[in-house]
């Protein structure tokens, strides 16, 4: 570890290699020469020390940070609040690491160099607004929905292999009735030699878990709906856009939508931008497979909903079908 010499008139570029417990910071000057590196803890005090250290090394032109959406989220907010320009740095690819090696100082200097050369120019999402709150709620709700589905599957599978007296009572019930019935079971004491009580205890546990998760999901959905309606009321008024799809699009854009300057940039971000896929006499485009796949899924759901319920979308699909387009190509056109 080296210290940075005092050079307050020097223009420097900082790079930060982020981790769970520590961040490694490096500085380079405008010519790419190394000015020093240092490690800081990922605490509020550590962030203040990090800020003081890099600003004490000169005039900070730009800071490149790895993982601004995870380990680097907090330090990125601190630096942005201090008025510094922050850009997202992609992690070095495997070929570069095989060539130059791998260590925290090397990764930090690579991030600083990327900020200097302009190779890293993406403005990261902020993590301190309503959209960030929507992201937390949506992730929690999705987890509850997934856990409920797994518990219901396990409940139904348990009935299939349960002892005959238990199976006969439950096998014809719908999922809702099965959950309600099993939640009300009153099994006897679990004793060796009689699996019935153990099976009924397991069924009651699974059923009550499903009911608890259902209540949890509904509560989270209500909070999510209120925040989405407050953040983007016009979005929910559009045909085919519900709370879930609106929430995902907001999460993709972030709390600082001005970072996405054009519709084309948004299309690329969502993996919905057409790219050439021509060969010989065949001239066509396809959607590129990069970007946020969850945002791409949200756009697909919106298009499918509009094809089913929106007259203008169905008229467009009919016209394109008459031109020889397949349904898959029409969906791609609508998404793009």
C-alpha cells in the first residue's frame, strides 16, 4: 500500500475496487501515472476517510467504481453527494486478468484508468429514492410468491404420498380448499409406529406457511402499488401496464432517469434494440440479447397483453401479418 503525495493542484482520476468489508482505492493522474492506493473499511467513517483521501490527492475529475449496484452502492452515494462525478466500471474480463494478474490494487488502478480514458462512461443508478424503495419491496414480494409456490407444490406432493385415510380426505380438494383444510388439522401427538400424526403435522405446517406467505405477499403488493402510483401515475394509466411491469421498468431506469438520454439508449438497456442480422441476400434485424432481461420480460408481457385487449395493437398485428410477418416478428417489432 502506498500513500498519495500532497498535490492539491493535480488533476486525478480515482478507481475503487469494492468488496463487502473493504474498498480498495487508487489514483492516477491525467497521464495515467499511478499516484497511490489505499484500503478503507465499508463503514460511514470509512467512506468519509476515503473521500478525504482522494480529494486530498488533487482535483478529482472522475471516479470509476466497480459494482455500484451492490457493494459499491453506498460509497457511490457518498461520493455523488459530495459533488464528484461517478461512473460505473465493468469488472475486468478473464483475458485481461490472465494477462495482467489479479489483486485489489490492480483492479482499483484498472478502474481509475477506465475512468481516465472514458472507457467507463455509464452513469450509475442512484440508490436513495422511491425507486430504490420499490426495488426492495418488489424483491421481497417476489421471494414470498416463489416461497408460496414451492410450499404449495410440497403440500400437494405430501398428500399424494400420505397414508390412505389422510389421502382420501384431501386428494379431491382444490389448492385453496386443500390449504384451508390442512391449516385447520388437529393432529394427535407424534409417536413411533404411527405416521398419520406426523403427516398431518407436516401438512398443517405447510398450509399455515402458505397462508402466512399469502398475507405477506398481499401486504407487500399494497405497499408496492402505492409507491408505484405515487412515483409514476401516468405509467399505470397506459394499456397493458400493471403494477409489476411498471415497477420493473422503474427499477431498470432508476431514480435518475436523466442518465438515459434517448429512446434508443433505453431500448438497448432493455435488450429491445434491433441490430443487423443480414447475410447474403437476406436483410433482417434481430433484437440483441444484452441489457436487463427482467425489463425485456416486462416489455414482452405488455405487448402480449395489448395484443389480447388493445384494438390498435391488434389492427397493427393484422396489417403486419398481411405483409407476411410472423407473430414472433410482430412481437419483436412491438417490443422494439
